[in-house]
C-alpha cells in the first residue's frame, strides 16, 4: 500500500482527497489513522471523492488516505453459510469479540475464519485442463450444503499438482496450475470478487419453472419464477418481514440470503434471533444451515447500507455458480434508496423526484437484473431469485422507489394496510398485485400440477374481481337489493378469501400447502360454486342456500385436510352433492 492522498474536506461519509493521483474508480482505500474502509466514487484532475463505510467523526484535513489497489470485494470461501455479516462482509460475532456490542471505528477482522480446518475432497487431477469456474474441490460446509470451490472466472490453465484429500484452511494451497502465459498459480479454497460486478455466466434461461413457496396466494394467484424478481411493497405493520420469513422457511430454494438493509436495530435483532431458532421443515436441521444473513441497521453508516445490497447479491451469485438455487430477501430496498439519496445530497448532485438521485432507476435495474436462471461457466445450472421489500412512506405506492421498482420486477405483491388491520394474512391485495410469469409457467403447471390449474386460477381471480365491483354497489344501496346470482358471487368470494387466500402461518396444515392440494382446494370451491349456481338458476333463493353451513365447511378445508390426505377431497364433493340433493328435495 502506498500513500496516495491527503484529506482536505469531509462532509459526513464523503471525504475529499488531494495529492498524488494514483487512485482508480471503485478502488478500496483506507482512510485516516484508524484505517477506515472507503471506496473511490469520483475522480478528476484536482481531487478524489471517497465514500467511507464507517463513522467519519474524528477525521480531519491532513489525514492520510492509503490505496489498496483493489476494488471493494467480498471473500468467497467455505464459512459464508450460517454466518451473520455487516454490509461489507465483516462477521458480527468476530466484531463483537473485538469491540463489544457496538461496531467500533476501524475494527479490522477477517471476513471468514482463516484458522478453521475443513474436510476437503479434491475433484481434479494432474493434467486436467481447467477453465474459469471449474470446480476443484468439495467441502461439507453445513449439514445441508456441500461447498464447491471453483477457480476464479478469469483464470484457466493445466493442473500440475494437487494436494491429497484432508483437512485444510481456506488459505492453504490445494491445487497448482500453469496458466496460459506459462506462469504457475496456486489455488486455495478462497477467491475474491468485486461486489459491483456481476459474476459471468454462459447462458440465461427463460423463466419456465416456479419458485414454490407453499403460500397459496403466491403459488396460485401471483407466482414468481425461479430466477425471477418480485417486490413486496407495504406500509408499516403490513407484514413484509413475516412474508419474507415464510418465503425463507418454505420456498424450494437451496440457499437463502437475507439482507436487512437499514431496518430498525430491534427489528433486525428479532430477525437474527428468529432465524437462529428456526428449524428447516424439509430437513429437520436448523434453517441457518442453508442461510446467510447480512445485517445493516438504520444507525450504521449510510455508505455501508448502500453496499450491503451488492454484498448480498455477490454471495448469492457465488453459490449459484456451484449449481444451487438461491433466493435473496432484501428488506428493504427503500432504506437502500434513502442511503443513495443522502450520499447524492452530500455530493451536491442535482436531485430528481422527491430528492432521490437521477440514477435511482438505473441502480435499481442493475440490482434486479442480476437475478436469473443461468447455465454457469462450469456447465451446472443455478438461479438467483430476488424478493425485495419496499417501504413507501405512508403506504403511498406512487412514490419513486415503488414506481421504479415496478418497472424492473415482473411480480408485484402489494400489501394492504386494511387487510393487515383486519388480521387477514398474508395481507397481499389481490386486486392490485400481479405476476407477469403466468404465461411462461403455463407449460410447467400443465405437466406437473394439472391441466385445469390455470383455468381454476383465472376463475378465482374473476370471482374476486366481480366481488370488488359488487361491493361498490353494496356500499351505496345495501346487499338486500342484489339479485340472488350476485349474492352467490359475494358468498363464494368470501369462501375464496377466507378458505384459500387467507393462510395461517402457525397452523401445521396451513403454513405450507403443496401445489396438488392447492389445485384440489380450488376445484372444490369452484365445484361448490357450480352446484350452487344450478340451484340459483332454478330460482332457489340464496337465503335457503345459506341456511345450510356448507360454505363454512368448505372454508374449513384448509385446516381439516392435511397435506397428505388428498383423498378427503372426494368426501367434500360427496358432501356438496348431498347438499344439492337435499335442497332439491326440500323444495320439490
């Protein structure tokens, strides 16, 4: 490291540097005597602009700034899963050992444990020709994840020596290659990658299979594809975090990366404690065995908040390159955008709408475009799905972050305050939410769930939409004046809302619902609707139909039929037929 500059101005996390012009754009620098981590974000002939990822109080003009010669990067090696990092991949447990409960300025800890010995199985042999991304070793990282160590994407060559299988640290040399220039290179379990540069892939696939979540309103009404993008906008208390908990726990992703970006410290603490206690329902192991957490609370420096999103997506891409399906929970991108706004203000840039920088849209698009279902350089297939929470002030979806996010995601799960206050969870409003993946996923549903699936789904949405229009009339003149066929629509929509859309995260049969049961539930509700409509067409009054408790019995299906008891749906069809025959006999 060389001295390359002297501080001459400080404005919050922004530091202005003059002196020897050896900096490069995006380079990591160390600022002041405490060696605070910073990044070069602006250059001209007279000065260099650095954003500092730590608290800058105590810095003064004249302090030194050192060049590292490298971009802001993350360390990629075994030990990432089950760990809890801050926004620039410093492990919070190690920081706590070094400086106590609060992160002190200039604290320097290794991103990953360099002393721990891992059981390493070498997968290459001398003479093998390796290209970027090739897997050279396998390490059991947790009970759930086999870590596949790869050579960096920009390296290739021929293997000359390999270490025997055994126990090694992440920095021990395990393979030696001769690259295309004839130079010998030693490879370990570790590589570094700049957080702002997407990791390369061979091919991007179309979105042709869903990310199964077990949540009916998501899987059936507004599905997200593997490698897809979704936004969950909602005001305070509408259930963004709870929805993301359910997705982290039940979605069929192999690995979860949870980014707590700018959230309140007590809420982040609750999330961290919850995740450490959760059991993975699929394996019975702790959920943390396939999860990594990035915690960046609202009282941490804003520059680190801005970087945390990129740190998380880079870790996700690394595991995607091994052939895993990764889901990112970003909570919330609004706080990240606020960090951009503050930094932009400090830089005296021209503000755009509501003070956000003019490049807000391009930054959001660059983040969401890093999602995808990919063929990796080593021939494996993996995906990164991004589910970003948005926290619009006052629940106003017309503000810039929500509106720009809608441009770049194909799935929009709009949380509704009135549903949340009515204890209807997930509080996703079916009238304002949408998914653009339905047509892409159609062939998958046809092959794996049933040919009636999309037709049933469309009928359910149609009934809910009709209910909304009828409710406008009911508010004006009351429900008594409606004809019986419209009263039936209101009643069957109630069955859909309470028996299908609403879901209880704490009920063993309802917290997760497989796709085949979701289809059976839809078929049963629509079968009831068809039989009741026949009775209405025969001039049977709706009041007569409601005297029976058939509608409430169908609502209770979600609790009374277990995920492995699908044969019980036949009993419900018999019950509906008996109801139909009973009404007919009663009015014969």
